[in-house]
C-alpha cells in the first residue's frame, strides 16, 4: 500500500500543530511545517524514492532525522511520534485543533486562559459569552464555534437501539402505570428498529392528556422540560436523550401511531395515495371532508388508502408502498423462525461460559443447534485456538453431543482472514468442522479493491462457510472498512458461501440495506449473535430487526433451516 505525498505532508502538518499547542520549540515546529510543504510540492512520489533507495536528506529542508521519520511513515503508514505527542495533550485538545475556526494557537489560548480541553467545555464557554472577550477572538468567532459545537453534538447524539431500549422500557412501564392510560408505545425509528435512534417518540392513548403530562415531566430521570402542553411534551433525560410524548384519544390511536412511526418519507408516500383518493390523512385519522373514516387502528388507516398493513420495519419508502399496492409485500422473518445460532464463543477463547452452558442456554431457547465458533490462533488477545486446542475442542464437542437429546452442538471456528486472503488454520483441521465463520480482525484500512479481493480469496477456500460481521463497523466507534459488497455477495453466491448479520447491538452488520442487497442478489444470510455469554443469545432480536428492515423472509435466512437441511446447505459443491 503506497503512502501518498499528501498523507506524509498531512502527518507533519498535524505534528507541527500539536507541538504548537504543547508549546514546543518554535524552530522545531517550523521545521515540520517546512517539511510538510516540501513534500507536498514534490513532483515525484516519496514512497518510490524510498523503495529506490534514494537519499531523502538531499531534499531541501530534510535532515537525517526527518528522513528517518519519512521512512517510518512510508513503511508503516504512520508516525509513532505523532501518536505520542497526541496522547500527551490533555483532554481532547488534539481533536479541538481540528476544528477549522480554531487551529493550534487558539486552542492553546483557550486552554491556557479558560482551561477548555474538550468539546463540552468549549460549547459551555461559547454559550456563556466568555470566548468573545479573549484577545484575538471576538463575537463572530464565538458564533462560529457555537455553530460547530451544536453541529457536532447533534451528529454524535444518535444512540444504539439496545441503549435506547434501556431508557424506553422503564418509561413505558411508568406511563402504563398512570391512571387512565390505555396504550403506551414507542413509535418513531425505535419502532422501525433502526440501528440507532435520534430520540424517543412515545405515544399514549388516553381521554384526558393533562394529568399524564404532569406525571411525565415529573419522571425522575427528566433533566429539562423543553415544552409541555395538554397533548404533547418534550423532555431531555439526564443521559441527554430527548423524549417526545404525544397523548391522543383512543379513536385516533392508529392514525397517530402510523404518523409518529414514520418514517417521514413513508408518510409522505402514504399521504399522496390519500390525496389521490380525495382523502385527508393526519395524526387524528383519515378524513373524507369533515368525516373521520379511519383512525382507531393502523390497519384501517392503511386500508383506506388501498394498502395492506405495512410492518413498521418496512416503512422507509424503499419500495414498500408500490409493493403493497401490488400485494407483493414480503412475509418478514420473525424470531420464532430461528432454529439455532451459528456464531457463539466459549471460555476457550474470549467467551465467559463453558460450551455446555452455552448449549444448555440455546436449548432452553428452543433451538435445535448451536455452533461454537471460538477465535483462531492469530487473535492472541482473545486467546485464539491453535491447531492442538481446536482438535481437543472438536473431541470435547463430540463427547458433549452424546449428553444432549434433540439438540446438536456444531463444531465451528471464527477463523481469521489473513492479509493475503489465506485462512488462519490449516485445511485438514478446517475440514473436521461443521462450519466456519470467517472474519477480518486487522488491516482494516486496505484500499477497497484490495480488501474486497482479500475476502473473495478467502472464500475460495472450500471450508469457508460464513463471512462474519462483513463490514467490521462498530456503531459510534469504528467506521466500516472499504469493500465492494455487491462483488462480495456475488462471489459468495457463486461459491456457496453465506454472509452474517451480526446481531451484537454495536455491530449490526450486514446493515438493513445490505440485507436488501443480499435478497436481490440471492445470497442467503445467517443471523448470529456472536454471543460471549449465555444472556447474549437474546441479541438475536436485533439481528432479526435489521433482516426485517432489509425485507428478508424466513427462506432468505440460513439458520431457519432444520439441522438436516442446514448441514446440506453447508456442504460446498
Ligand atoms: P430519529 O428520531 O432521528 O431516529 O428518527 P424518527 O423517524 O424517529 O424521526 P422523528 O423523531 O424526527 O419523528 C418521529 C416521526 O414523526 C417520524 O418518523 C415521522 C413523523 N414526522 C416527523 N416530522 C414529520 C413531518 O414533517 N412530516 C411527516 N409526514 N411526518 C413527520
Ligand atoms: Ca425519533
Ligand atoms: Ca421526535
């Protein structure tokens, strides 16, 4: 992977910036800046100069020390000194310096005078009007800073569905306990099972809204009451999660639920159907003239515009309205269709329970099978299994299987896909397994074509069964790696491989749209929990949510098969 001149220049520029905040020797700072400029202005590639063995210290402004740093960047893609300086700075100063209006001088000034070291502190000082008073800042700059901190805090505020549940469930219980409340439900993206949630939209049906509102704003986790009326209120919880509450009478409940479930794009499409029929639709009902002709249930609302009931997960305007009109909506997979889990860990690698305990928990859920897929040797931090340990585990599972009735533990492994597309365990060991889940755990930043090729090479191995967490993303933590998903799915189909929907709430990849792509291409997916403890088996519902959002039906899923059918599907031709 060739490092470009611009990337080397950027590293030096960034280093100069951070040293400036640190208050380092100005000559040193200037030397890095100049080096950045020199490299940026070169007409030939520094990487190729290094490979050709050219003497970099011949370049203007580049001494021996800088030359060796360039060498390091070309060879490793980064500079250890930069990481070191960045980690020495207090708080988020290194991050703050990236804000265009700020830059190193201002960040240093803010830190030295007001003690600001993170985004929160910056926002607070800007709101309090403290920044405009500093030398070289002024009102304009303060406004710019405020706009930037606002933008960042809203874009970072989406929370994982699983986390949202932890807040939503107790609020619902609380509301249901209030006298007069008939129904209480979370609508919005939460009900559509999006992987992340902007805010909670709660709907309550009740004849008299006022007392509900009084109790709602007094809920003990409420930090601020943004607004409060008789039928609607908005609060912000201690956790900064916003909660909107709507109270409607019973006869409008279905219409309001339909409206507040969204998505907005779906609602607009539905409304245009209503208009074509000469009807009006809003959160109170469907109206012909002044007469309400529907509103009590969602089903009757949809019926009035000529649609069958549309499952919430489908309401994204991804074609569900057209499909509904043609009676071609999918019959979505449900959790009851699932017959087993194809990716869980045991204590042998980084799990917390024995194989037997995991199996008992899976059997308890009514499953027919469970695949133990502990890490392979390369993943040393997860105590990955080498050939000897995996061979022993195979024997252990064979022995354990005699103690179970009507339930089978499948022998598997989570095998690392190495950088060159080879697998981390030998074929003669892999052939003794029932299945493999194969995954990328390092070298996330290969260029798209290389990463794609790496995965497809791995699928060439006849013992590759399922591509685990296919994009590697971690919600709010790590971006997906670059791959050509269509190409990978086509290759999987051709070779008889499958892709996983990883049901861990922080992963959820394949994503909803990838599920839809899988269906279009015709490759089946496995929905697996990647459980590390028995309770993680419950994550299955999150994977189901994404699969349903991607229009998948029972027949599109590998682990809705009976054990016998599954075994046939796992044999590569
Ligand atoms: P979120 O909170 O960003 O995860 O996404 P949602 O879908 O929950 O959006 P939110 O909370 O802004 O609004 C809840 C629902 O209310 C939304 O899904 C549809 C409905 N809604 C909101 N604004 C509009 C609008 O301007 N027009 C229509 N037709 N519906 C709207
Ligand atoms: Ca919402
Ligand atoms: Ca909302």
